[in-house]
């Protein structure tokens, strides 16, 4: 892969942006000293959270602060229930007896990041600094008496805090609306000892019980399977397995990078975060429809398949036998939604793809490689009394690459 291709491969990561409060009031020698203290605290806090291997974290210096980008497989809950408490404890230790305390603003976010020879780029990087530098987080830092103010974004709130894991108290995170250049977005602020109790770090292995694991979620379902005779259902089940597993193999995803589960008249495939989502929304979708078109061309008219497919991503839990969590629930609602069924009925295409807001805004709208954002149309799905923003794309022979 060339350097330019690598630069256009988004990687899903957690990001931590840090800034030293009131740095400009210090003398230059004092700034050097607190920068050193900052990096010691960051490194020790990450070590306590389970980041110990070289290369598992990427640092970018920002003068009086830093950007920390975690590896794609790092459980994001460790940032809130290990890293933040550890950082708070380290700051408290450092500040004992000091007249001028080291106080930090911290922003935590997650999203797709691009890497090149100069560092990082992308919406996620810009978003974490918008949050860090927002008037709301700065005001909280000015008003609070503590050493640490933490702002978290909606992906962290939705994927981590609302999961209700031990060590993370949702009530400690106060909602605010951040205004930035004419736009606004929601955020949540936590001030240890002010909006919530002083945190206590937990300990345990990374990817241990109770850790959240990011996965890309592909759901594929055969339309009108219930109306087919049992012998046709049997052949369809076998053929769909071949289509799904063959498509995954076509794009070079290693067997250890995904898990698959038979859902009766469909399949659920969960991909490790190291598998770039643009590979799923682009080459994988093309391979899937290519194999489907080939099957339908050879099948009897009454045995042709039409597929509903969904691509989503989020934080999941593992209970020792299977994955579960809100992201998986949402993907299941989408694949069974009336809106997706209606979309498939609208056109004669062999398949329709529905992508979640996470996939569209993180990957599709940027037009990586084989992805054409112009093919997608917005759809609002009403599920479980919630409105879910999605986009749909009809999949046909033009995507298959071997058929007009």
C-alpha cells in the first residue's frame, strides 16, 4: 500500500486532548517544568489504564498541551474509569504544597482518524480540540476549584457513559451545549469532587470482563425468507453463508479479525476496529453484491435472493458467550425496520444498504476510494420510540463490477 493510500485509510480511535490551564501566566522556565510534569502524568495515567506497550499510543505535542491517540482496540471505558481517576490522583500528588498548581482541561472523543507523515487529521481531531477549547470547558475550568476538568463528546457519552459500567457515574457528567463558529453540538462536563465524587481508579487487565469493545457491525438478511418453501430456505441459507464469507475473504480480512453468527435467515458479522470501515462500506459491499448478482444470474427465477444489509459500529460488551449492547440493538432495529423494507421494495435492485449516522459521517460522506456519497439518500428510522438518522444505497450490477 502506498503512503497516499495509507493516509486515506481512517482508523477508529479514542482521542484525548489536554491543555494546561493558565499556562500563559507562567514564566518560560516554569512552563518547561509543568510540561515535563504533564507528560509524566499522562504517561503514568495511561500506564495505570493498561497502555504499556510501545506504539500503543500516539502523542502529538501542542505546546502547553498534547493530543493522545489510543490504539483502535483500546477499550474506551478505561479512559473514564482508569485514566481520568489516575490522572486526577497524579495531579493531586504533584500539587501538594505548591502555590501555583498544575491544573488541566481534558477533552475525550472517539472517531475516525487519518495518519500521515506529519501526524493526524480528520473530523475527529478537529472535534476534540473544539471541545477542549470551547467556552464551556474553559468556563468550567475557571470556576472550578479542582485540578481537573473533563469534557466528553456525544460518542463517549452514548457509547461509554450510558452503558452504566461500574466506575462511571452518568450523573457526574453535566450536559452543556458547545457553540462553535455558528454551529452547536452536545457535550458533557465532569469535574472530580464538584460534579461528582473524587474518582477511584480500578485495576485489571485490558479487555477484561466489563470492558467495552468497539466493533463494526454488518447485518445481512434475506428478504421474504418466511414465504419461501423449506427446501429453498435451506439452499438460501447455504448460499448466503458462501456469499458473506466469500465477500469478507475477497477483501483480504483475516479470519481472526471478525466473528460471524448465523441469525436464521441472515448473518451478523462483527469486525475488529483494526478493519477500516471504508473497506467495509466500499470493497466489502461491492464484493457482496458481486457474489449475489452471480448467484441470481444462475438461479431459477423463484429462487433469486434480495438482501437487506446494515452497516453500523459502536461499543459492545462480551459476556463470555456472545456480544451485546446498544449498538447491536440499533443495528438489529435498522435491518428489520419498515423503512429499510420499503426502500428495497422501491427499486428492482438485488440489495439495499442502510448505514448508520456513525458510518455515514465518519466514512461515507468523505468519499474514500470506492465509496460514492452521491449514491446515498437520507432516511429517518423510527425505532423503539427513537429517531435514528440513516442513509440508504441501492446495490446493483453497477457495483458488482462485472455486469452492466
